[in-house]
């Protein structure tokens, strides 16, 4: 069992080479699609969709609070547009994060925007989990590249073996 996420270690992962990076909620089950991978994907899809629905209900209550406060149509419209734009940007940023590593500096500068647009991030997580574990393709590409590099490095020959000198 992996100590950091409680998922079983993958039995077919090489012990002397690169190890697969765990994905949140999936551990290393994404490598061979074993140990409940399908059930986890279903659970993540249902959970992210349910969380997005509940979040939309909370936003609806906030919208009703603005209407009750009678602060004016412009401010109400501004809040709705802000949440819509931030959610769209968060969706796109999260979706792109599944295919390439995000820049840490850009990630830090967008933290507030991504927090406001959390519904978009939840929906991106839901849609990606319908086809694969979110981030699986990126992790698989990186893992395969690391394995190829490791195999190339370990199988490299250092010249003609028959010409090697014997050590005394």
C-alpha cells in the first residue's frame, strides 16, 4: 500500500526504474486500470457533478440574497457575469491542466480567479472523468517517456564486451 494515498502499489511497475506518479483519488490504478479503477472513475464523476450542482444551488442562494438586498440590477448583473467568466476560465485552465503541466507562477497568479470559478473546475473534472482519470493521459505520457529513457540508459553498451580488460 502506498503510504501517501492508501492505494495498493502497482504489481507490474518496475522496481528499479521510474515509478508512476499517483493521481488524486486514483493512486497508481490508472497505470493498468486495476484495483477498482472503473469504480473510482464513476465515483469521481458522480462526486464532482454532485458538488457542482450543490455549488450552483449555493450560488443561487447568493443571487437571491442580492435580489432581496435590492442593491440594483447593475451590481447583480456584474456578479452573475463575474461568476460566469471566472467559471469559464477555470474550466479551460483545469481542462488544459489535464494535458500539460501548468506554470507554477501563472497558477499562483490565477488562484483567486480559479477559486471564484470553482464550478468550472468541478465541471471540467466531471467531463474528463467520463473518459479517463483526470490527468491520466499526461501522467501516462510522462511515465512512458521516463521508462523509455530508463531502458535506453540501462541497456546502453559501453563498447565491445570482448575487449574489456579483466580486473585483477
